[in-house]
C-alpha cells in the first residue's frame, strides 16, 4: 500500500497539468545554407535572417510560421529586390518538407518539443523574458529586440 501511495504521489505531482516550459539559449547561423548578402555587401540581409531565426526559435502556430517566412521575404526584398527574396522564400518553404532536418527548424528552442500551436500566455511571458536576454550580433540596432517583441506579441504588450 505504501508503494502504491508513493507511486500515486509521484505520478500526480509529475503530471498535474502545469508544466514549466524552458527554452534553449538562442543561437543563429544567419541565413542557413544561403548567402547573407552580395559580393559588394556581404551582410546585406543578414539581420533579416537573424530576425527569422528568432521567430523560428520559439515557434508557434503554422500561421505564425507562414508570417515569419513572409516577413523574411519582405525584409530581403527591401534590401535586395524580389528575385533574391523569392528565391530565399522558396528555399525556406521547401525546407519545411525536406527529410533532412536542421537544428534550427520551427520551435527548435523548446527543450520539450511542442506542436505547431499558438503560444499560451505562460509561454509568451517566458519567450518575452528570454528574448530580453538574447545577445544579437553587435552590428544590429539596440532596439531590435524591443521592436521584435512589439511586432510578435502585441496582445501581451497591450496588457502591460
């Protein structure tokens, strides 16, 4: 009976429905398997890729992923024109279906894998907290993280 109670306590405390999610430290490889710029300006759209990597780090729903990919395309298009932007966009989209998976796939930052669903309020707060600790490349503007948070979490920022 004692063993049964001990097992019961372990199971109920372990699976009580509340989970404490954790994120791996953010990393970027910039434009995965793609150039970061032109010969003339080798880092022309590198920061577009960093922002895209940030969004892939914590993920969210499939709609969020589509939006992140569209934002990447738009950012690169503003820097280099539609040809490069569309080429990169198509490469990213094809990568979603590749049997070869890289570390930096959608929602890679979560220690415990998560489904392609919207983040709950607890996850959003954790992501915002972790985003404020991210060390971006030194050549990116200091307000990049604040702007990223406003863009990706307008509902949370409005509540504060």
